[in-house]
C-alpha cells in the first residue's frame, strides 16, 4: 500500500514528468556522432557542440546541424545554449529541404538577443514569426495567429552569451517553449499546414559572424497518458524568476544586509565612458596583513549593469552576465598577506552603466576588514599587458570615476544573488 501511495504521489508531482533519467542523450560530448552538418561550421570543442561563422568563412544562408536519429512527434527536448553575434535556434517537427547545404524548414524555438524574441516560435522558410515571447497564441483553420493571453515573466532577464536551458514540449497541436524553466511561448496550432512530426536541427544564422554552443542535449519521446500529463504540466507552469531586489524585513534581505553596512559600496562608472558596448577596466589595490590560514571568511559580492569579470591577484573570482544576477563567493583562497589587487573588466549594453563590489574579510581572531567600490578606484577605457596584477603601473589611469549612488540606490536597489551568505563555508 505504501509503495502504491508513493507511486501515486510521484505521478501528481510536476517535476516527475521531467525526470532526467528518462531522457535520451543526443550528444556524447566528444564528437558529432549522430549529427550531420557542414564541417566548415560545426565542430566539438571543450565538450560542447560549437557552430561558428567568421568574416572569412561565412554561410550564404541559414545552415543547420541535423540530428540523425529520425523524426520526433510528441516529445520533450532540453539543451543548454549560449551564443553571440547573431541569433540561433532549435528546429523541431521540421524537414530537410536542401541536403547538400543542410537547409531546414519548419518550427523553430528561436533564441535571439532581442528580449521580445528570445524563446519565441519562428517558422523557418515557412510562416515566419508565429508567436513572440510572452505570447499565448492560437491558430485556427483559417491559418491566422491570434494572441489570446500572456505567459512567462517580463522580469526575466536573458543574456545571449550566458548558458540558458531551452526546453521544448510538443504534444499534438500544443507547443510550449521554456527558457530556464520559465515559459516564453505557448502555441495551439491548427493551421491547415501544421506539422505534427519531423526532424531536429541546430541553427547557424547567415549574416554577421557568430558563434553558438550547445551541450546537455536531451530528448524524451512521449505517448499516451505520459504525453497528456507532460503537456498539462507545461501548460500549468506559472514559474516566475526569483526576487532579485532586497525587501526590508523579508528573508530575501538576509544575504545582502551586510553589503549595506558601513562602509557602503558605491555604484561606479567612468564619467566620460557611458557608451553602449564599450568595455571599461577598473583596478583597486589594498593592503591586508594576515596570512591565508588566519582568514575565517572572505565574502565577496559584485555585480554590474550589464556584465563584468573580476580578478583578485590575477585569479578569476567570477563573472556576472547581468546586474540582476550578482556574484557572491568566498575569496579567502585568493587573498594574500601584503598588497592585493582587484581588476575588473566591465561592459555595458545600452542605457545606464554601473559596477559595484564589496569584500568583507573576517579573521579567526575576530578582526574585520572591508573593501568597497568607490570613486577612489582607477579606471581606463584601454588595457595593457599585466593590467590585472598588483605590480602593474597604473599611474597613467587618470580618468575620473563617477559615483552613481550607494548600494540600494535606484534603479538597481539591492540585487539578490542566487547563492546565500549562509552557503559560504567559514573556517571553524
């Protein structure tokens, strides 16, 4: 009886329908076995499928890497994807219309740097845009798409160069796209030419040079009650992004309360460098007179509008791809007695730009040292060999640093990291 009850509870649990052990792995992480595409553009590098075009090696039209495992009808597909330079996508229920050039026609889960198109449904070489991101769309026998509702979360920030998990669920006339577990598009398609089965393929887009990477590519074919339950779970998915801003008095504030304490870090940027997509380089030296084995905890928080990589004494601390996804790490292994050096490569993608950082060091004897971003930091729009290291001569870095407000200021407020301060591991 207990076993029967447990099985019944599993069937009622939404996550059960997406259990990873029931998926077929479509990529072995080593080579392109099971896939076919133009070798000029597709390869495997560092355990991921890499698609790449360059100015010297362009593609005249959209070209695809086609899975050789046959057609899919009702299914769940999952993959992690990141890309730069141009949009990409995953074709499904599609057909190969030009085998020599790997040209594909059919449904596509489109991944695009534009927020309104990231995760939309595009009908490649067929019907064009069918459903944009955030749209619930129905297409009737007249072939006309009608927006009947809204899905997803407009607070979800997606970054093309960051790993995102794409999920496609297709059962009968219903097709749903999700990115990082949040629905981006919901389509009911009863178009006269609607396709119910076809091939899977990965896209490289013509035009500007681009790169795209795919990994953890999985497929689970569906049928019968399993298909009905799985699509119902996807339809009822109302997941939202986790709150990123601190609200005083709630549990979400715990991880960032210490960042607000004095001295409070400042949001900083170059006074004369607010251009979109222009990298900036920041440096800051500080002295610390304790050996590594005397440090109990060194919690480091940073984020940037729009993204940054931070080094401490020449070692990478972490990278944030968007200001709403700050980094919180224990930096005790990177600290040293004497002179220490922060180096930051920060980028902006249109609009306001700002970077913020706080390091709080607690030693085993109870002393505390705090380092914060401020207008006293060094900043430059150019980098040179060795700029990340403490002995680099930055006396020529004389650009003025702008103070854009303390931690908590609008429009950023207090971005909440996914990891919590309690997840760090102080020495006992």
